[in-house]
C-alpha cells in the first residue's frame, strides 16, 4: 500500500495559477479587457493576497447583489500571514470589496441565530426557526440601519469581486463549467491519473470571443433551469427564448449544439407534462437529436393528428439517428397505423423473446446478481470448475477500451485541450467513430485471438489505473480477463466491438450482468432479473443482437424462497 500524498498548504494556489496561466497563454486575444485586467491584477499580488483570494473564490460565501460575502473575523488560514493586510491589498487591487452597502436581508444570513437574537433591539422567542427569525427581524425594523449597525459594529464584510471573470477562465480551460480545481487535487493526491496526450493549440475548444460568449450564455441559462421547471410554463418559455438560436454563429459548434439540445429537450418535456403541447412541439422542432422526433410523433398522435405522427415515424424509419429511435418508429408507427385502420406499409415489429429460466433462491443481503452467479456456478451438471463473474457493462467495454487505447487517445483535432480529460471531447457524440473510422476499421480487421490478447495485456499492464471512459479497472480482475480472452472467439469480439463503436453513448449500457464460463468450454451471457424487475429496451436490443449472432445467452429470473 502506498503512503498517502501530502499536499503543500497552498496547493490550491499553484493549481489556480497553472489554470489562469494556461488560459492566458492560449486565449489572451479572445479575453475581454476586464478578464485580462483580472489576470494582471491577480498576478501582481503578493503571495498571501493571492492565497486569500483563491481561498475565498473557492469557498461558498453568502450570495449578495455585489458578490459572495464573507465575514473577515471568520477567516482563519494557517498558511496566510497577516490576513487583514492581505485583505486590504485585495481591496486595493479591486478583487475584494470591503463593507459594501447592502440591504438588511442580504446581511442577515451571515450571522448565526444566536447573534441575530442578541443584536435585535426587540426581544424575540428563541424557539423561532431560522426563516421565521429573519422574517421577524425584517418586519420589525422599519429603520434597518439600527440592526445593521448592531451587527456590523465590530465586523468587516468582504465581497469577492471578478468571480465572473474566473468563470470565463474555467470555461476556456475545461471546455465546460462542470469541472473545477478539484481535478488538480485528485491528480495531485494520486486518486486520479490521466493519459499523457499532446495538447495541440489547434485543438482549442473555442476559436472566437463570440463562441465563448454563447457558451457562457448557455451556462447562465442552465443555472436557471431548476427554477424555471418549478415555476411553470411561462418561465420555461422565457428561458427557452433566452437560449442562443441556431444561426447565431453556432452552426459549426457541435459541442454547443449538443448542450442546447439537451437543455431544450428537458424544457420541452416539462412543457409536455404541463399539457402545453403546442409549445412543446415548437421547442422540439429546434432540437436535432433524439428523442425530439419521437416526442413530436407522440404529441401529434395525442392531439389526434395521425397523419403527422405517422409521417414522423416514416421519416425516422428512413433515416434513424440511432437504433433506439428506429425501434420506436417501427413499434409506435405500427401500433398507431393499426389503431387508425391504416396498416398498409406497416409491418408488426419483430419481437424477440430470449431464453428464460427461473431460480428460487434464499433471500440474502448480497446483490441479487452475486447470488445468481453463485447459483450458476453450482447449478449445472458437472458444475465443478464452472466460473461465473458479475460483469454487467464492464467486461466488453473494458476490453474494447484496452484494445483501442491508442486510438481513443489519438490527437484528433479538437479532441484534447486540457490535461484533465478522461476521454476525447467528442467521445459521446455521433462524430466519435467517423473521425477515427480508418484507424478503428484497420484495428478490427486485424483482430484475431493472439493480437487481441497481446494488445489488451500490454495496455492492461502499462496503463494500469489511468482514466479511460471504457475501462473500470476494479471490475477487470486478471482471472476474468484470462478466461474472456481465451474463451470468447475473435469473431464475437469483433461483432461486439462494432456494435459498441457504432453508437458508444447508448450501446455501452444494457449488457448482461453475468458471464458464465462452463468447465467444458465456451461462455454464456446471463441477464439477471430480481423479483419485480423487468427487461429494459436497451437490454432487449442487446439480447436480440446475441440471438442474431448465435452468442449464447439467457435471462435468469430470481424469486425468493418462501420460509
């Protein structure tokens, strides 16, 4: 066991500086005047002031109209010498605002319940809950300055400034606002390791200031999503209207288009639930990805417009975005046409019923899949030597990730632009396979048992512990890999890999829970369903795929043994 890594007391500052320097070196011409001034002001500070600023910027303060608020008396950091002086220098640099003039309601959350009761000129019951206490204080003080003076008599408030500028730096560095400086910490602690891929300046996610502004607007809208969904139809429509529209310079930005699609789909789905069907349909029309056409077809039929519903199903059938959309069009179109007496041109979808067995087992605290695995190792005739592993989505994805590791992390333009990417930026998009088609096709064409095993074991040993979106290291013990590579024919691996790569976002889920290696040879895939559990659509599609390619499989329904 390795010794824990001890970070320097101001590790956070080194990480912050690395991030802003990285962005400044690559994006200076695209940054606003304010963002460049923010960088210059920060880099000119002494080290203690820098430490304090990054500490506050990374800390959750009390929101206010002038920035996140902090009480200076509550700030204690062992590595910062003379904190009051550091705060003064930040105020001078414009990165903190001291004692801003604020309404009483913005100041109250900074103080404890006991402090508020003590400062109140009017005696209030100590049993009051926090919200009721704040409301009582606001109602009783027609002259809020009295209470403000009592609270702030010996206290100095600090409001963080330029936080929005740092958001732009984060966006440029990570390509999103979901990641933060924690990624540095995970790396420094050795908890997360990233592949060492080249960072090509030509692969930057943003090529213009206008593009940056559109992404910032998207994230601003995303921050308002929960409130809009809770408020109702008018708020949803207002938020949808603030989203960047197609034609506003986003046509070539596939990442932004995907993000906007996801947000619009969420808004439109809530409009559906609120029975605002016309508004939902209009919003779905602005979405390019599934399930927009599916939802429009369902809305049309729900409104009695059978012609439009069937036309959309025919459109999907002719050019489906993915397998799930195609299955929907065939099934929903057939049912709708049959119900409307228009069955011509619509065939009943070919259903598949996988081989199914039932096992009655004693109920136990372990996962039902582990109980089923133990049962299968003992249940078959001559079961001595049978091995059964709980693998779910980890085995086939993991072996694929090891086999194509170098292709996955190849320097495709736009794929990698910061050192903390688990995957190329287009990994979960329809572009992932086409942009690497030649390399993938060559690798699949040369696949045989020896080459597969040699490459998989090489990457398994050389890359152990490095993050890969397809590889769950803890779920790939050597014993499992040895049996899988020895028992599963090369043709089966090739077919499995082709299906995974054809739509990696959707096909990497839904794989069977267990793989059984009988002592007599071969292998079998087993989907386990506990009491009350049913097969999902993506699981059914995988089972139908196994049937088409003569890969042994079954569904095992588990029932509990009654006492």
